[in-house]
C-alpha cells in the first residue's frame, strides 16, 4: 500500500504584485481536484491513521489513502480550502509557522504580505476537524543553519503550538523542504513522530516517517495532469 501526500500553500487567486505565483492554486481548480480525487477512489486520512497502520495498531486503511497538506497557515485556507474539504467529507493538515501566527509571511521579504491564521481561527478550525502541525518558528531552512539552531526551531515550535492547541504536536513540515539525514535525526530528537518534505513521490509503509515525501500541486496542474502523476507514482513505479 502506498500513501499519497499532496502539498499546497495558497488556495486563492494571486494578487497584484505577487513574486512567487507558483505557490497559488485557484479555488475553482482546487475544488475540481478534490472532486476528481474522490472519483478516483482516494480517501483522506491523517498522520495518526498512517502511523497506527505502520505500527500494526490499525488493521486497514482505505485502498488509496491520501493526506492533504497546506504549508504556512494562510487565511485563504479558512476562506477557500476548508469549505471545499468539509463539504466533501475530507480532512486536511495545516503546517503553522509558530512565530508568525496572526501575522504575515514575513520570511518572504521579497513577497507581497499575506495574512496568516490567528489563534482564534486556528482553534475554531481545530474544533471543526482540521489537523495542525509545525513549520518551524521562523520558517528557516534547517539544513542550512547550525544544528543547535535547527533543534531550537524544532523544539520551540513544537512547544508553542502544543500550548496553543492543547495537545502534543507530532508532525513537522521542513520549511522550503530543506532537510538532511542530520535534520531528520533532530526532528526525531525534538519529539516529532512524523516529518514531511517535497520530492514529488508516494510513500511506502517502510518509508522513513521523518522523511515522508509530498507531491506539490502547481498552479498550472490540471485534473488530467494530476491523474497522470498519481497513476505513474502508484502503478508504474512498481514495474
């Protein structure tokens, strides 16, 4: 059984002056993608479900398990993505930048400021079924900084978000998908049970849980493009 994890950032129309349009997916296209995934037999789970299956604590998963993730915690998740998911009975995981909750994407100093979810909306979304994970304190690329600084980002963000959410935060997304074997070891040391990166592949049950791979959905990804990508990863990679 393979696990598919999709990676999104902003579900919104790019605003004037945007420097990084590659992080946007239009709301109508996102809705089409979700409908198609359901038509193709994919069903959403969360990271706890996957871990329970790997560890033998859960006997089965859907035939095509899917985790949908959103990096950074933009308000457009609340406005455009969650209504689509909730209406279809789907789930999602949002990775929050702990030091910027309620602020903007200040780590992108060349980008148009965009609002991030505040604490009240995060808690309301959690009550509504959204899962949350950590994306660091300041969105720093962890493999490019000193190990003690990377460990501090991992530990402090976990502590800050656990305090906010009222339960341990066990899932981490490497900012910029920047990681290494040493950084994965630090994520384990910091207490995370799962960590995700990019790489555009699916995952096997034996894939390192601190190096799970995600398929990024691009602005120009049409439904047919997504279908081809998932078919190739699910079936052709077996040959």
